[in-house]
C-alpha cells in the first residue's frame, strides 16, 4: 500500500477521535452534514449543490447525499436548484439555550445593562477562533440582521474574545490568538478586563470582563458596547466597568 503523503495523513488525523476507545469511530457522514448546514449564512442564504460542493471542497455526489438527507429531515428546503435553511434549524440551538445555565441566568443581566447604558450588552463563549453570543441585549434602534444570539465575531479583535483567550486553561497559544502575543493576554488577565475601540466596527468601542463560576473558572465573558460618541471612553472605563465587575461577581454566586 502506498504511503500517505503529509496532506492525506493530516486529513486522517482530523478524522480520528482523540482519547476514544476506537479513534476511527469518527462519522464522516455526520461531519459533512454539519458542514453543509454551517456553510449557509448572511452572505450565502441560498445555495445550489454545486455551490456547496465548491465551498466545502467535496464531490457533488457527496454533497448531494448530505443535502437530500437534510432536506428529508426538514433542515433544508429546496426551491428549484437552490436550497435554504428552514426554521427547524433553530431546534438545534434551542436545546443548548434551554439547558445551559449560563444562557438562562445572564440574559436578564444583559437586559439591565442595555437599559442602564442605552448600549448593547453581550455574553459570549469561545468557539474556535471566534466568540459566539449566547445572550445579548441590543437597543431596538441598533438591532440589525444577524446581530442576535448566535452572532459570531473574531476572538482576536473583540474585547469579549481577548478576555476569553487570556483566561484559557491552558493559556491560549499565540496561534490561537492570531497575533495576540502572551504579553497582551497576560496584561488582560492581570487587570481583569479588556477594552477595544474601532476594532470590530469603526466608531464603536466595548469593554469586557470574565464571568467566573463558583470555583473561579472562567466560563464566559460579559461586555458593554456602544458608539464612542454615545458613551465616552472615560465612562466606559468608569461606571460601565464598575457595573460589569459587579454583575460578574453577582453571577459567580449563581453559576454552580
């Protein structure tokens, strides 16, 4: 049998379950189905099988089987040659949001901070190179498509993400921080918060603190964000930061 080249060997390693009784139990069919669902988004609302095959680097036959299965299960609907997600996809997130104590407890906190500062307030967790919002309160006048629960932003450019990267255990390597060296992360961990301006959006700034559970482990991050002209930096570093710290401390007593 011919030896695997480096590319194929790496692909095989990615299909092995580390620590499992049988590392080869990885289900490629399931992984491909989830990859198909993940390909849809704000810029790709409707896609053909050919579009999906091109985006995922898979054969059309492979994509066809995944798409037809997902259509049969009700997660995709067809309109001619194109497909789009159906509302049933929300059921996949519903279980997490309903069963996750953090999401349930922190939403009222975001609501209160949003009302107090007339600004957005979010709680996020780290998901690979991004942070994903698991609770969010945004002023109605500022709410835009794709900006609610489930919204993602790059971890390395957001206050929420930098706080979470700084408190990773073990510490996040430079590669995960995508340019954030250990000195920056150590400083964030030392001061206990992170402030960014004009990073995710020009004219917008935010400040974030870690949310810890009862034993001190960081499980999420909480922030306040607003237009710089609306909430001046001195107020962001003053009253807003104080309220974030107090809110995080109050939550610590509830997160068992």
